[in-house]
């Protein structure tokens, strides 16, 4: 019985059946016989999450723009659908053709967060594809490819993945497809395929262990960008048009992995951004567009950009959103442009409560910046602010924690002076610091569970003493991340090949969709670590020596390890590093236009 027929019998039994049927606006469907190579692009999470991801949209459209290749989408079914698929022997399939994954030439996963690793295995298992690479050596199985930010430490997933794409995917993806298509044409043996893949710049093949340099694209104005997105049937988490503004970041926050692995800093031109925004809105019908980057307000022509886009969006009743705002770059002009967006809350990320700790993490904002940014927001009519902080940052003390409560109290006092005549709402999000590979803090420990609990209790007590008891105050709301999930995230981020057996055991024990609180089961993860004799706490929380061989040292993200060591030392001295526009810090990245300008003006890097 065909998959389509079986689906007709079960879809009315599941929540949100539109997740599983395809056929959305701007979907691309190519007959199997018309293409030389078929790719199933897998997002290891549910439909609403995957359909929000810009990278997936770009690669889907890029591959389908070529006549000889096709790309179809796959997401992890929710629990009700997964159970019915297993009961009715329906293998995991693509939305475009409703064909099983195992019939494709390539099954490609994007690794956006570490807690998706067991879901990768769950999707392979549901597709009937052997999980381990060694189990696929005999037989006609798809090549399993993975990319995305978490691929910068491929070690935990090496035994399951045939090849990892390191870095920006637009150019290397086409080279990879051409190579695989050529191998398919000549019926190459799998070992020969691995050899040829390992020779592509930016591709790491575990069976032919090679040191890989991250791929980047120099001119982002020339980069492929879709003229249309697939418009989901079910409302996505970020259900709007998205235009990329820039790549990289000038800031150098020492905890931020994206800020280091996405270097160098490159901006799109205002005219290019306008053209892409116009094309997307007209092809999708969205009435909101979001400007996507690590720090949109750092665009050197941000005022001109907002003014230019504003003419188009105002004329067409389209809301303009800027989710990546730096509080020190917040201005009356930016406020005026985003006030029309249907939101009542502005979000900023001070990360730490004191200037000392903000200097340690190289946040390069002052308390005055924070108060000035909030003053503009309050005076402009905003009565709700969300603030992101981290607990457990390197060198953090109780005084730094007290600084969070003190800063919030200052904001509330400021609101009384300049804010609208209605009650203020300050939402505080507390995340546990997780040290990530390829950052200056990759050497740092994660705090213990007992210390995390103590610091959280201290902050709660400080707010209660100030008359804002968390959970009861309508003015101050406090939310905190789950330490258990942060601990697993840290272990998966920092571990080596020994984590492969743990991930496999966790999946076999029932773990999947672990980034969702309803599915995450810490006891099962603990059991998986214990069964494979891997110390969970040590893997997650141990300090690393500067000269230690790290599991991800074979991946060159263009930023030198010497630079990361130097930045870590500066952090412990409480010294900041200027942003890249002010001064080149000599991070090691080549083809950086900001670096070229600095050297031209000063005759040296730093």
C-alpha cells in the first residue's frame, strides 16, 4: 500500500495533520526521473520549528534552482504521528513526493542545537536506515550528511554521519552535490566516495579523518537568496518573511559561539536587502518581515536601511521587525521604525548584572548604555522589557548576581520617571552558562548543580527583599533554564567520539526531541552515560587546559586557538577587546574587510 493511501487512513487521528501532507505555497516538486540526484533535507525537530529556519529555506531553494538536482523537506513527526506511522508501517517520508527517505541519494541534517542529536537517530530509525556508518557500508543506502553550527564539533556524531559540511553552505553544497552525482554516474565504491568528499574544502569525512577549514563566502551581495519561501500550512514559530542583513559579528562576546564561527563580518548592501525583502513579501503574502543577523543594529548604514525599507513596508502595510538589537545601538530612529510591529515587549541581553562581569565576557556595554536604551523605549511608549542574563559565567561572584537585582530596580525607577502611565513589566530570563567549542570560554568549567541552585536562590531572595517576590510580583517575572538540560547540552557540546555510544544508548532508551520539556528525560540520559561508562558531570563541567588536545581541534573555524587563549587570559584580567570596527584584534580570520581597512589606516593588526 502506498504511503499516500496509508496517510489518508491516519491523518485525522493526529493533531495538526497539515504538518504531514506537503503541498504548501511555493513548494517545488520534481519528478524522480527528471533529476540526477535527490536530496532529503531533514530538520531534526517538529514542522513548526523547522519551517522557521532561514538556512533550510536557502538551501532548499538553492538546490531546487538547478534542473539536475532536487531537494525535499523532512521533519520529525510529533509523538502521536510517530506512533501511528510505526503501527501502520509507514517509513519516514518527504513532504514533496511522499517518498521514503531511504530512496534518496542524500539525507542531509542541519544541526542547530546539541539536544537534537537523538532526534537525528530517531529520524534515521523511522526511515529504516541503519544508524551507524559502519552498518551502511554494505547495501544501497543514502549518504548521510550533516551541517550547521553544531558541526563545528563533529566528534559526538562521527559514527553516524558520512560527511560533515563545515561553515556556510551555499557554495560547498553545490560542490558536494556535483561530486556525489559524478560518483553515482560512475558507480564509485563507497570508500572512493568518501575519499572524493574529503577533498572538498570545508567537508569533513570521519572515515578519512582530515583537518578541515571552515567555508565562508566573501561577497554576501552575490550570495544566493531565495525569491520565494515555502509558506507553511501550520503557523510556524517565526511565521513571517525573513531577510538576511549581514553575516558575522563585530562584537567578540567571549561566550558566543556564533560570534566566532561566523567570522568575518560582512554586510549586504541596502539595495540588495530591499530587493530581497520586496521579492519575499510579494511571493509569500506575508505582512511582516524580520531582519535577520547576529546584530542587525551594527549594520554600518542601519539608519539608511530602516528608512529605505520603511518606505516600502509603510506603503504596503508590512510590519518591520528587528529581533537582534544591541541595547547600546538602540535609538529614537530605530524605535520609530519598529513601533508599528505588533509587539508590546522589547528584548535586550545585558547578560551580566555588573560592569566588572560584562567586561569579563567582553559584552562592551555599560550600565549607562542599558539605562539609556530602556529610557528611549519607555519614553516611546513601551511598558514591557525582557532581559536576558546568564548565571555561572567565568569569575562570577555573589556581587555580580546582586547586580542583576540592582539593575532591574534601577530600570523600574527609571520607568516611573519617563514611562507611560501604566504598569511596567520586566521579564528576566536566566540561562545557565554553557561553555562552547571555538570560543574563548571553551576552556572554562560549567558550574555545578548545587552552585547553580545556590545562585538562583540568592537572586530570588534579593528580588523578594526588594519587594518583588518571583511568581507573585506582577512587575517582575523570573524564568530560569533547566540545569539538567543545560548539563546534557554542555556534555554534547564539549565531548568527543566517546559520546557517540552515549547518544545511541540515549536514543535506544527513548530519548528524542530533547529540546522540548515535555520530552526531555534526564534520568534516561543519566542511564545512557552510566551504561557507556562516560562521566557526565566531568565531560560537562571540567576545565580544559590551554594546551589540551580538544575533540574539535581538527576543525579550523578561521579563528586561531592562540587568539582564543589570549582572549581567555584577558577575560580573567577583566580587560575588554574593542569591537572589530574600532580595532582589529588579530583573530586570524583572512579576507576580512574590516581588518584590511584597519591595517591600511594603522599599518598593523593590533
